[in-house]
């Protein structure tokens, strides 16, 4: 099954719940991938297409599944509608988007549907995360030092019944 191909508008961030998917950077069709090793294998508890949450995105490669798999999606438009309801979260997301786009523009690497590395993401969040901004939106079950990204991950894990 093909989930997306290069040049198509992206609408959803994808989370692999079970199984795995294969990604080929720069490939438009399944015929082109013959004999070409995949760029990445995205497995359980990994994700891709985070760019859709921050900007208008055109896919940069081909994503397929060659085995049964389960994916969860987060629609970019739905994400924006929800974030708008929380002023401090919206302010953070705007700052983060600027930093994220600057990171992409400064990079000498080709654009890809794969996520930024963990370290790069942590550094971006540190750059824009002001812990005090979150205190009015935080529920009592979360510590004052927990960022919104950590909270989001906690919510996803709770919804899936994992820790």
C-alpha cells in the first residue's frame, strides 16, 4: 500500500502504532523504487511528516507498507483548530514554527518527510520554551517543568494505554 508520494500535498502527521513502513526520499512512484534501497524504515512508536503541523508541506518521497501495519494520523488542520483554543500553546507553537522553519532553511540537507533528529528537536524546544508561559494551562497532574511537547506525548501514551 502506498500512503503518499513525492509532490503531493501533505495533510497528516503519521504515527506508526504497529508494523513498519518504508520511506524512499525523492521517489514519485512505486515503479521508481525497484532496486533502490529505502531511505528509512519507520517502525512502531516512530513518526514522520511532522512538518505538516507547522507549514504547508509537499511530500518529498514515497511511503509504503509491505506488511500489515497500523498507523495513527494527526490532521494538520485539526491540530491548528485545537491549538487556537489555548492562547499560551498557540504562542508557543508560533515561536516554535519560526524556529523550525529557520532550522529547515539553514540546513544544507535536502528536505525530507522524516522528522528532525531527537537532539535537534530538543534544542529547538529549549530555544523557544518558556516554562512560566505554561503554568495557567497546566493541570495539577503535570509538573511545572514539563513542556507542552512532553504533555502531548503523555496524552498520546495515555490514549494508547502505554507508559
